C-alpha cells in the first residue's frame, strides 16, 4: 500500500492518516513556504517511531501551482499497490491534482471523519479503516519538541481524594489562600532549619491551616508558635504556588475523561519556532486523538489569557486542537464570555465537578466552544 499525504502545520491531519493506514510506503509532499523542513523531519521521526517498517519519502511542491503538483505526482512510481491520497489542509491545486491522480491511477482520495473516528473514501463515503489512536508523545515528537521535567510534583493516585477536598476548600476561601501562599513565600528560615518549615499567622489563617493539618499536608513544628512543617518537598511546592491546586483539581478530574492527560508541562522547542515566550501548558489532554489545551486561572480572565491559550493550542496542536480556560466560579464577565465564544475557547467552571461528572463538564465546555459565532 502507498499513502500520499500533503503536509501542513496541522499535526493531527499529518499523523492520523499514516498511523491508521500503516502503509508500506508513505510519500509526504510539502511546501517550504508553509511548513519548515525541520518540522517535516520531526513528523517523519514520529511516524518512524510508530511504523519502523514503513518507507518514507519526502518531496517539496508549490501548493499553488497545479502544473508543479501534477509533475510531482506523475513521477511517483507505483506498481500494483493500492494508493490512498490525503489532502487535508491543502490548496485547491493540490486537491484537484490528487483527484486527477487518483482517477488516472485508480487511487482512493480520503478524508478523516473525526465524529465517526474513521478514514473514509472521499468519493463514495465508505469507511476505509478506523482511526488509530495518537498519543501525547506522538504529538510532541511530531512537533520537534520535548517535554521538560515536571516543574512541580505531579500528584499520585493515593493523594487524589485529599487533594480534591483541600482544593474545594481553597476555592471557597481564595482570599485566605492568597495570604497563606504569600506568607510561605516570604518565610525566612534560620541557618539549619528545614526547608519544609514555614511561618503563617494562626490568628488570620487558622481555619485554612487547620484544614491542611486535617488532611495531613502540614503539621506544627518545634520552631515556635505559628511555625509549620510541610509533609514533603512536593507538598511544599504545592503550598507555595497559588494556582497549582486548580491545576491538580482539573488534572484529577480530567483523568476520568481524557484518554491521556498531563499536568504543568513545559515544552522545550530545542531551537525551533521560538516565537512564543511562554510555553507552559497547565493541563493537556488527548481525547480521540485530538489534543485539548487547558489554562487554569484563579484570577479574573483577561483577554491576554485568552490569546495565550489560543496561540499555544494552534501552535502546538494545529487547527483541530481544542482550547479551554478552567476557573473557579464566575471569573469572566458576560463580555469576556462572549469574546471567548468568538475565539472558540471553552470555559470550564471547576465548581461544577462538585455535583456533575467530568464527562458532563468537559463535554459542555467543548460544545460551547464549538458553537457558531453570534
């Protein structure tokens, strides 16, 4: 089998067809003006990792010149092999060239049906095959990026219950939580004192401190009145970071919805495409091979936050990716919500997880993001 694919910066459309068809040969055509050779090499690397026996050939084409497209297709040598041609993200010239080539050579043009999770014949609509799952690692490799070490410790399953309960307390006492984080960050320890020790005034923060003690995150220490000790280095990291409990809460609920998810991930671009100054993603999930990017905000949602998550999602995941902002309660005005809908950014109110299933909350956010502009 031969698979011919026009490549663009849409990573989803680049990976899903070839990984689903598992061809003997894959021929990737691309335009240097749209996608860099370095990105093409990264896509090839991701495919070879999953399909080591597939022969991969790459060639450049002017996507706006039908004659160039036709000439490149004419030079592709095939025997009695079955030919499948994917043109997602291509131009009219490439699409017409693909249809002409398939008509002449007996090939099959196809499209990806994300709702049905199939590759279908573009002429008859018949199913060719099921979509193969694409993992988070597949996307990262295809992007030419790599995951750096977790910047904060990822919560383990044994701690999920108490983390969720503590997070829910924090969400309803955000003022106290802000004061506690500030106090911990400003703590000055004497030489020889444990890095897990911190000072917090019990008079103003007693309820929050008692709740942390109740769930075993801290205990009083011999440093004197108002001194406490965090359970571990991981917990100290969580205590010093104001918004990380929202990230953990979203991540834990996401485990019941996504096929794969990660928390607080920083991508290192290894020298390529560094026009983004920020490349940390609070929560990223994969659902039916589509990446979801979630920014967690415990403060009011500003337009800058909307543009940041939109740029990250498009740059890291392509036009098929989903983008969301998770927050606690009403952090967006009606005007901001309308702006988010125009940008197709879903809003996740994590307080809904108190009474509703992750499936319901995430699906509602997705449906709102996909509504047509008002």
